[in-house]
């Protein structure tokens, strides 16, 4: 699925639609692996990947965003989750 970013005119591809909060946590684990393998770096985030839930397991915010950047080509991967409704997506900029 392609759509125009609301902040730029660049096309982006939706890699994954997140249907629940568990899928969001799995996606964050995947992003952590990408960063640990040294191919990607954290570009921007609302909260550290390991700090999206408090000590009681409650979400720290209703909407959480993480962006990682490929060190080779500069592509940005954008992970968005509406934790209140349990929906989100993982997209890559072109």
C-alpha cells in the first residue's frame, strides 16, 4: 500500500499494519534487533524502546512513535502505535 506522507510529498510504503498492542511490542523487539546488528540507528523517538510501558505495564502515552534510519542508504522506518486503540503501522520512506 502506498500513500503520500502528510508531512512531505514523498511516497511511503506500509510494511506492516499493527492490529493490537502485542504486535506493537513484537515490532519494537524487531527494531531493537535491527539497531543491535548495527545496520540501523535510532533517528527519533517519543520514548526509548525499552520504556514504552511503566513498571505496572501501563503505556506511557496514548500514541508512541519510533523512527530508525538505515546507516547505508538513509531510509527511514517509521513505527507508529495508538496504544489506546491498539492500532498502528510500520512504514518505510522512499
